[in-house]
């Protein structure tokens, strides 16, 4: 049985929250490490270590910003809203796959279903955009027939 759009939406939200929490913990660890380094080091070694921690903090900060943006994109989707044609915020069940057009999270498992969570800007999203139930689209030489849109 195919899972409902509200369940997929919540699974995506939960997935992002876990990733955000993990990144925040990493950032906190880097920050704590930088404070400890400041207290215990001197000279060139201190400067090198401090620069490496700064780079790591910047890298993690950018990842956190991306995840926060993806969460905001998901939050803007009403999971209860029905769609008659494929567009951002829809779940599309084809004869081959299940897609959720939200944020670019990749493939996630939801209650035994493999869901491709993709952004509205993904090439496959563009291939199916505007299509309705019963219509077909081709992507990378593979034809898909849309069985259901929600």
C-alpha cells in the first residue's frame, strides 16, 4: 500500500530535524574544541588549529543553512492540499516510482515505501510538471505513467 502525502511530509520533516540536530551537535563540539584550544595552546600551532576549526565551523554552518532552507521549503507545503496536476508540493505515484516534490533530500524509506524526495527544480520534476493522472512522461529514456497525484 502506498503511503499518504501527510505521512511522507512528516517523515521528510523528521529526517531534516534529525540532520539539523546532528549538525548542531557537531557545531557545538567544534565550538567547545576551539575554546579548549584557546586555553591550552600558543604560537603557530594555535593559529593553525584555530584556522582549521574556523573552516570546519564555516563548513558546518553552510550545511546547517542549507538544511534550514530545506525545512522552510517543506514547511511551506500544505500536506493536506490535493493536487490535480504535478507541481511543487505534490506526491506523484507512477508505475515505477513514488516522488514527493518538496526539498532535495534524495531517496528515503517511509513505511516500507521508497520515496524520491526531489526539489521542484530537479530535471525529473520538470519532465513531469503539469502532467495529470493517466499521462506519461519520459526521463533518461524511461517512460513513467502517472497513476496518482496527491
